[in-house]
C-alpha cells in the first residue's frame, strides 16, 4: 500500500505521463527522492506470523490493518522513520485497548467464579435439607397415600429415620397420629419410640371417622414440613435491594484488585507511550517542514548568529 495520496488521473494527464516517462531519469533533489521513497514504502505488518498471532488472541487482523491505514492517512509518513513511528503508535494503541479488554474480562470472570462458588456453597448447604425431605417423603408415602393405612413396625422404622429431623413437639405430634393409625392393641409392638410415648397403652387406635381425621391430619402435617423444606431448598431468599447487590459485586471485584491494577498499569504505560510517540512524530515532521538556509549554513557569520539565537 502506498502511503502517498494519489491524485485522480485524467486521460490527458495520463497521455502526457506516458510521453514524458521515457525521458525521466528519476528523482534528483532530496525532496523528490523522499517522495519516491514514500511512494514505495511498505510496512511490515502483513506478515503471516502477525496475522496468526492476532487471530490466536481472538483479534481481527483486518481491523488492525484499517487502524494502521487510518493513522497513516492522519500523519502522512514521508519516510521509513516516520512510518516506523506510525506502526509503533498503531501497535501501542492496539495494546492499550487489549489491556482494557483484559481488565474487563477478568472482572466478568471473577464475578462468574464468585457466582459458581455461591451455588456450590448453597448446594452444600442444601444437601442435608434434601436428605431430610427425602426421609419425610418416604414416611408420607408409607402412611398417607393409602386411603385406609395401617401403621405397623415397618412404618415406625421409617418414622425413626426422620424423627431427628423434626422439632421435638412436631415429632411428638406425628408419633401420636401414627399410634392412632395402628392396629387395635398395645403400642409396644411398634418400637421403642411408641412404647416411650404410650407405655400404658392410653392412646387408643382410632376407628371410623376418627381414623380418617387422624389420617388427614398426618398428611397435612407431613405435607407442610415437606413444603417448608422444598421452599428452603428451591426458593432461597432473594435480596430485592439492588444497592445491596451492587455492594456485593463491588466487594467481589475488590478481591481481584491486584490483577486489575496490573492491567491498569499496562494500560497507563501504553497511554504514556502513545503520547511520547505522537510528540516525537510531530516534532520530526515539524523539523522536516522547517526551511533551511543552505547558502549561509557553512559561514561563520551564520553559525554565530544561530548560536546567539
């Protein structure tokens, strides 16, 4: 790609160029030679290795090419030195954006990891609740799904498994209902818990409508306990306060501040380099545009005057 803007050629001008071309011996003056060098100047970005490197980083080589050409159009490099500075400027700006993108990516990843850790902690917290719920569901299936259940030793063994999961008063209430649903007779055959609760057989086995009422009460109590556990497991309390949620996110991001600060330093370093390169490039172009007094440059008077200046 030529870095010197080309003028639009007319047919008349093109014909004149073809006529005068064989007569030309090339550029003679320093200015002409510089223009000729710039016209054939090429930058070394479009190497295969550079494209592969950018692609491997998930970046678009074509976008970098457009950025470089835009900078070349802005600064109009006239020689290899200026073109090298433009190339360095393009790379530094690109690297500065990369640091910014890396910092944002790390922040997002840090939040995602914190969310995963929270889910893991919640899962660990929920495991005992799930086990309790499964034991209560087993008791519910054993005693509440039949329309006319009869509680025996097997059902009492299921109750013994989940008795420790319940508050003492709730466990006692369920045990009394289970005793009401047993076969007529002493409770001592149902296990130690039933014997402790009713050592003298004072809790009679219910019959008729009383039995149906005890069955419905047992189903209601167990269903309530199961539903409460399900809510704790599957519907954890959500914090509706958005400000509080933002505070939590900020606190999580603060934990990764060391890496974020490293990216910020890289971005700031690139910005300072951009300023240095731009300043140097503009100074070089300014010097190149300053006319020189070639006739008096070697005279002692010229040297003395310039030293005094």
